C-alpha cells in the first residue's frame, strides 16, 4: 500500500510540473532562465524552512545534509544543461532527450548500486520511450548539435539525481534531504547566473506569479514528496512515472493555450500512459530498491 501511495504522489508531481509549463513559458520573456531558477529555488528553500520550523524544526545531520547537497548538485546540473542546451536545439528534441532520463535511471542504478530493474519496469520504459518519441520528434534526428549533447548530459544529471535520492531517502530524513538539495541548488544558481548567461529581470505580474507558484508548488512541494516517496518505490518506477509530465503539459497547453493536439501526439501520450499502466497492473515480485 505504501508503494501505491508513493507512486500516486509521484503522479501528482507530474501533474503539477506539467500544469506549470504554460506559466513558465509566459514568464521567460521577462527573466533569463538561470535568474528564474535562482528565484524559484530561493522561494522553495524559504517556504520549506518556514513549513518545517512551524512543524517543529529540522534535526540537523551532516551526512544527510551532504547527501542532499549531492542530490541538489545533480538536480541543478540537469536544469542548467537543459536550459543552455535549448539555445541550440529544438524544444521537441530537448523534450525527447530529457525524457531519456527514464532509460538512464535503471542503467545507472545497475552500474552504481548493482540494482537490477524488474522486467515489467524495463518493458514499461521501452513502451513509454516510444510514446515520447511520437509526441516530441519530427523529421530526422540524425544530426547532433552542441545543444543536443548538453541536453543529453542534462538527462544524465537528472537520472543520477533520481538514483542518488532513491539511495539515501530510505535511510535518512526526507525533510532534511529536501531542504538540503533545494538550498544547494539555490546556492549553485547564485554562483552561476552572472557568468553563465546575460542575466535580466523585469518585474512583471506574470514573473512574480510564476516564481511563487513554481517555487512553492513545483519545487518545494514535489521535491519533498519525491524524497518521501522514493523510500517506498524504485528509481526506475520514479523515472517512468515522470514521463507523464509531457502528457500533462500537452493537455494543459491544449486546454489553456489552445495549442493543437495532433493524432501522432495523442498516440504518443497513449503509449506513455500504457507504459506506466504496464508497470502498475503487472508488477513482478517485490524486491528491495535503491
């Protein structure tokens, strides 16, 4: 039952992230990407500290803080490489390459922790990856640009983040893990925005709303949920569930922004959903996860 609750909580994360895509897209003309990430993570840290202080405070543990910092480094690295890569690659190809995180997670877990994924998990990953390709890719993908390589490296970072968080969340305080990873990501954002891009910020209502919503609802809340949920579910299942994000983003854009929903994209969305359902309704025997 705990695993079902954890998987449901991760699905909630994808709904939140996918639903905020339109809002972030509307804010980016007025704020550079790394400045936006800095503000987003800073709001997340502040809201988490306020919440946990009200709930009785955090119990400090250096090992947990270091584990959170390691996870935060991979998390921020994924965001930065994805953002910079978007300058020289297309958004559809970026979405596909980032989605390959779900393929890399079981490989990384197997290499680092010798944690072999279940057959049903790998089948779900393959089906969902095909669906992601249908949703995002158009034309030839043979050409490889610098942006493609950076985005692929970003996907590696996201995969390592999921594996690292899964490894530590089962044995450490998820509250401190969530605060430490978010705080370290904010520190890295502060240390990099002034040289990694041409920073700019125009205070507009859409920017303020986007920072507050993504900081609290799309960063502080979901990363805390993930730190809790990965105590009960595997890294591979987490990555597979997160492939639902482009499905939610597509539906949100269709409903709120009136963007077209092609038959090919709809078929891809169905395959992604099928990959997730395949794992949920036909799990193999339970085993320990990292």
